[in-house]
C-alpha cells in the first residue's frame, strides 16, 4: 500500500470540505476515479496542491464590496447565495 493518497497515482479532483479531527485540520478530498472522498491532513494537502487549496478558500471567503460596509462582518456565505 502507498504511504499517501498522493502517491497512489490518482489525480486530485475537488476539495469538498474541511473538518477538525482530534484537533487536526483535515481536508475532504475527492480523487478522480474514486467514488468516495478521503480525509487527508491539511498540512499535506497544502504542500501537494496549494493552488487547489487557495481556490477552495477563496470561493468561501466573504469580503465587503466597499469600504463603507462593516469590515468586521466577515462570514462564510453558502455557495449560490454570494451574488
């Protein structure tokens, strides 16, 4: 068996989420050709596919559109509601 999913030869397809497990941030990652996503420590995912990680967080980051809006009101807006 391989030491890491990244050594399996499978290509990462999509980051589906992130969770904390026993105090460790884990990334829910789907690989092409696999039906079920797997949990991988964020530290490894950050090193192996940094651009996919950046895209994942950028898609979920809310920033006020103008300086007049309350800068303290940063929050996650569910996909589809962030027009």
